C-alpha cells in the first residue's frame, strides 16, 4: 500500500531485482546433530542465550534463536538456519 501511495502521490518508480549477498549458513555435519534436545516437562532451565566472554551457552533455545543472536551480536552478515532441526536444545559453543 505504501508503494502505491508513493507512486501515485510523488510519481516514484520502483525497481525490484534479486541480488546474491554473502551469508553464513548453519548446517548439519556429516554425523548429524549432537545437541541435547529438550522435551516438555523435563524440568531443565528456562530459555537462556547470553554470551559469557568467548562462550555461548544455550539453554532451551532453538536454532533460529541461535542464528539471530549470532547475526545480531557477532557476525557481519546474515546467518541462515539450514539445519532443518525443530524444537529447542541445550548446547555450549566456544
């Protein structure tokens, strides 16, 4: 709606094109996932995903949340989740 309004009122033209940009992709290794999957009612700690120096302990966190935190706080380009893993996990990254 905004584009239509701008085109009508200010006679702006828009051009859309696909462009490849560098990105990081989280993928599974050849041996598969080694993270501990969380199950409902397991009594483990709640969600936590905060850097502690060079460590990133994740508790009850999804891979999508991990990708978001890596992109927002560490890396200089988008981080994509290509693992296909669903659910939440406990993990420790160093």
